[in-house]
C-alpha cells in the first residue's frame, strides 16, 4: 500500500505563497492555497515591466509566470476569498475557513468582460491584472449594494453571475503550514503635507506601477497627458522616526529609479527628479545602473516637506538646496511618492492563529512547530528575495513532514 500524500496549507497567494505552493507540489505534496482576495498574485501582480531598451531585471514578469504554473498544477487546490477563522493543532493542523460567496461562477464565466464594461464605473465589478486568474472579474459586495441588482445579475451572457450565492465554511487538514500573508503598502495619507488623496496628480509608486502596466505609459491622472516634469520622493513611510517606521523598505529605490528611467526612455524630453536620503543598492549590477540613472535623471539629496498646489494641477515642491542649504521652489506636473512596505494588516491575528511571534516593527517571526514564513510577511524584501525565501520555507516544511526532495 502506498502512503497517503502529505498535505501543506499555504496562506496567502502573493508571489511568496505561489512559489512555496509550487515548490511543495513539485515534491508530490498536495497543497491547499488560501487567498483572502478574489485574485492570486498579491501586490506584485499589478506591477509593470520596467524594461527600457533592455530588461532591467525588475522581477515583475516572474509573478505572472509563477501564477500560470500554479493554476495549472493539479496538486494545488486554490480557495479564494477565504479567511482562516480558527486553527486546531493536534499533531496535524486543522484550519477552519470562512469563504466569501462566489458571485461569479468560475465554470461558466469565459472572461468576456461584459459585466466589467457595464459596471466598472460603479465599482461593483472589479478586474484582476492577470488573465491567469479565472475568473478575471469579481463582484465587490459592498459596491454591488448600490447598483440595480437585477441588471447586474442579468448582464452576463453566460449566466455566470449569481448574487444569491452564499458564504460557505471549509475545513482543511494539513501536515504543515507556510504563512505568506505579505505586507501592507504604506498609507500615503499619513504624510498629509504631500497632498496625497487631495491632489489628483500626487500618486504612489504602487499606483504608478499599475498605471504603466495598464496604459503602457505614464500619464497625469487629471489630463491624461505625459508629464513634462515628474518628481519622485523616496522613503515615504520608511526610515521615518516620526511615524515610528525606522526600517528601510529595501524595494522603493529600485522600483522608483527603474520607473523614473522608464519615463525618461519613453519621453527623452521629460525631466525627472528624484528626492532622496540614501540610495539603497539593488544588487550586483547596481553601480552601472546608478551611473546610468545619474546621467539621465536629476538627483536632490533632500526630502521636501511641503507640496503646494499650482495652476493646472501642478505642484510646487519646497526643499533645501543640498550645497547651500537655501530654500528652493520647483514646479512639477506629477509627483510620485515612493511608498514602502509596512507589516501586513492581519499580522496580529495571523500570529495568534499560527502561534507565530511579531518583531518590534510588527513583522512575523517563526517559532518552529511546523509553521514556516515566506516573503514580506517576515519583513521587507523584493520579488526575487521573496521567491528565494519561499523556496527555503518549502524546503523546511518538507523536512518537517519527512518528505525528501
Ligand atoms: C510600490 C511597490 C513597488 C514594488 N515594485 C517591485 C518591483 O518592481 N520589483 C520587485 O522585485 N519588488 C517590488 N516590490 C516588492 C514586492 O511588492 C514584494 O517583494 C512582493 O509583493 C512580496 O510578495 P508577498 O507574497 O510576500 O506579499 P504580497 O504581495 O503582499 O502578497 C500577500 C498575499 O497574501 C494575501 N493575504 C494577506 N493576508 C491574508 C490572510 N490573512 N489570509 C489569506 N490571504 C492573505 C494577500 O491578499 C496577498 O494576495 C514593490 C513594492 C512596493 C511597495
Ligand atoms: S518585467 Fe522586469 S524582469 Fe521582466 S522583462 Fe520586464 S524589465 Fe525584465
Ligand atoms: S529602499 Fe530607498 S526609498 Fe526605500 S526606504 Fe530604503 S532608502 Fe528609502
């Protein structure tokens, strides 16, 4: 008689959870992958390719590749819209899940997008970023309360929308757990002097990623024209004693500079200036990359404190000249806030459910006992580092359950 395959529970379907699930499945372990949102891929599924005339190794495309592998791997079973409510541990782990209603039937939906076309302005139907997510669309229950329910239910030509779908409960037994619940992007409204959420042409690095991914270029939100002058402010929400966020987020220099160069590459006439404290190295090719950046971009070693509104949606930045210390004012069309990585919003609850610790900043820390951490749940890191740590977590989980690779 052959042994029953071992089972692993992976919590979080970002790049770290996807990688851990994939690695475990390659060792013939059955995997239950639980994701709380309606889509797999986490934050980085919305990121853009930052290539100029060559690949700049930003890692963004590796997320879609891993997602495609995971959804076609028969050993991985995915539950979307699911939250772990309780975990019992008696030798094995038994997780009780609350699963949100599946208003769009994945079997019937063929991703035609008619529901999204019709309801996109209401927020009742949202679209994911990758066609490897099926369905590519989801119903947002809160926004759907404000639209004509009969019209929404009837909009799908395949009859895939069922607004009467109910929440369900599910129990999963597993031999080991990988927690990959990721991070929360810094909320830029906590730095109110930058005017985020008040001025339309102040956007975050996360929004710029999605903008370039969706539109293929950078345009100002207010007039959809390419900005002639763009400023990036680095370290927004990181290395900030007033906020109590003392850590470096590790990723925002890399994504900020790569996107700044992409703007310049698309429009060589455009001016792009980066306001920074220190530039974090982004790997072994960093010196050559930084030299290129310095040739193409402006750098000011000072973080502006105040942003003032100007005509036609422009912003005036006030900062101290790094040589003379004199106050300078400069007007920009677009302001990008390079927001950082903060601890996942569910960390306290996840720590309690899976008997993990939290460090002084709130990131998760392993305590052994069959639960392993992957990706930014354990602290700031980029996509390749999240994937590497997920591979390591999967190896440790395999060791714990006695499976050899
Ligand atoms: C603005 C910005 C731009 C960036 N650009 C780059 C870049 O170009 N290149 C690069 O290498 N890195 C970049 N990074 C870093 C990159 O985002 C991370 O390395 C990567 O997303 C980490 O993946 P993760 O799986 O750890 O976390 P996440 O992407 O946060 O995924 C975690 C997943 O877990 C789910 N989840 C959370 N809590 C629960 C729960 N309780 N139950 C079930 N599921 C849960 C979430 O919904 C999410 O799907 C950037 C970061 C920022 C902030
Ligand atoms: S997404 Fe990033 S790593 Fe992939 S091709 Fe584009 S620049 Fe290169
Ligand atoms: S990576 Fe760069 S922008 Fe981000 S916190 Fe560190 S030094 Fe600041």
